[in-house]
């Protein structure tokens, strides 16, 4: 488990040993399910910070935070996936990711581990079971007695990106202008 803020190295996410390619992932938990994102998409993992609420954005956008002088939007992945609300606790983290040339923070219940998985352990999600969410999932991996859901984080925001990105940019400009002396 990560304690506090952690910078994740900007490795390329994969390595090759003979014919056995490996992908590096950062695991996290939402509602007792295990998920992972490619390490190459992650900038860092931070403790929860105070969030500035903004009006007229989708409900899964919690607001904005100031991350060392940069204003970034915060998305609640529980809300994005339609899961029930959960109180923030000591395990709650924000995974800061880089998607579509933007930096976004994603609130998760807990960050579990950095892992290396052989690509041959990853299976495509079954179309019949995951018809709606299939576009967000790049694969599934069986790890011991649990199933790991590997997210394609860019696709998670594709359908909303023109509206959301535009609103984020407008609010960011407003906040930065207000912060100027």
C-alpha cells in the first residue's frame, strides 16, 4: 500500500525478456474490485487535497485542485462508473494521469501496488458481459484468486471530452485569472 504521496517513475511501461513482453501497471481498488492503469499514463499518486467545486459540469467531476501551481480537474471514478458514494478515508488517493495532453486527477478508494504482468496473462473482456463498459477496459488478468480489470484511461473520457475539456479550460482560466494579484 502506498503511504502518502508517491511519484511513479516515467518508465516506458513495458520491458522485453526474450519473447515474453511485460507491462507495468498501477493497481487500485474501487468498491472491492481490483483495477489497474498502465504506469506510462500516471504522473503521480497523491493524498486527497481540498477540492474547489465548479458548477455545470458532469456529476463525476468533483472540481479542481492546485497541484504545485497547476490547476487540474478531479474526477471521482466511483461516480464515473456509477458506483455508490463512499466517504474519503486514510486509504483514498488521487491518481494523477496524463490523457489527451491534459492532466487529470482520478479519485480511487485505495492504491494497491505496482505490478508487472506478462502480456499473455491479459485477456480481452468478453463482449457479451461488458457491452457498455467494454470500450473502457483494455483487458482482464487473473491474479491468484482475483480478477484485475485493466482500464484504457483515455477512453474513459472520450465521449465527454469536448464538453468536459472545454469546461475545464474555461474554469482553469477563470481561477488562474482570479489568483493573479
